[in-house]
C-alpha cells in the first residue's frame, strides 16, 4: 500500500515515521507531497540498499548492451558454442592458467 502525506504531516510525524519504517511496522516507504506534487520519499535503509543494488545491476547491464565490440564478441561466442566450436571447461582453464 502506498502511503502519501504532506510535507507538514511528515515534519510533525518524522520521529514516529523513522521508527515505524525502521521497525517495518509501516509501509516500506512514504511519499511526501507539497501542493499535491511528490517531492521526496522516506524509506528504510534496507529498502534503499535493495533498490540501489537493482539500479546498479541495471546500469551495468546497459553498459554491456551498449558496448558494440563486446556484444559482437558475445554473439560470435554463442554461435561457436551452438555449432560445436567451443572447448571443454578443463581446456579453457588450462589455457587461462587457472
């Protein structure tokens, strides 16, 4: 459930809100509005870290997808594997001195 409150309400209840969100006895986040427009969100540190991890993963994926040379290499590798041109894992580790 999304919980929306005004800036004034958030100011009055900030101490209470921080305790509720931290203890997870309330919604995991609160949207705070000013003049019926969202201005910020209050969320627990755990939820922030969870969202940040997802966002960072998406940014890394986007970087990979935009790297034309890397994507061409990946497509070539997939084609080689499908056509039986790959090498066994043991051989790859040996070549890489792993």
